[in-house]
C-alpha cells in the first residue's frame, strides 16, 4: 500500500512539473522536473485543514479568513462565516464539529484553543474521507501517518 501511495504522489507531482529527488548532502527534496517561466505559480494547494488563530477567532471567516460581514453559526455559536457560500463550502466538515461544539457549555467553549479546533477538524476530515463522504487526493492521503504510527507502536512492543 505504501508503494501505491508513493506512486500516486509522484504522479500528482509530475503533473505539476515537480519531482522528489535525493539531493547530495541535503537529503530528499522537491525539485523542478521542467522549466518554469518567471512569476509562474509552481505549486498552490488548499491546506488539508485550517482554523483561525486565537487573535482572529471571531474576527475572520472560518472558511476563507475574510474579516467582512461576519455572522456566527446559529447552532454552535463558535464558528464565524462571511457569507452563506463560505458556510455551505464548510458545511460537510462543520456539521460534525458543530454538533460537538453546540453541546459544550459557554465556559468550555472559551477554553477551545486553535490547536484543539484544528485537531478536531483533522479527525473529522479524515473520518469523512474514510467514509467517502468527501474526496481525498494523493497529496492529502493519510496512509504515511498511519504507517508511521503502526511502526512506532510495533517498536514499543519489541
């Protein structure tokens, strides 16, 4: 399975004109596999998961980080959105998060850190991808983390 994941990543990178290569004295790195024009975007990708930091919580959209026309989620009262379009784009992920947040007391909601919110979003996104409720790509495949985790656990029991 690891080999197929590596091939999938190599295929994704090749389509973008990039490759993974061993660089003497430096280790593995991402290199250009073709010529690029000055100013050409080489790689741009949405983050696997994101959340506003504590400073901007309540002052930026949970989806696009815009700071205009913000409205709180009417159910959990934790997430903020600048438009119904951003709220709809985020809904598959926020729906599960929203249920959990809505059950928290106001004191507990105040204790939520950006790190906790990000971890919740990571777990929810992985769950939805495993259930095929949302798509995943070769780039955001979670298999390497699972493989690393299982190797670490097996080394503890040796």
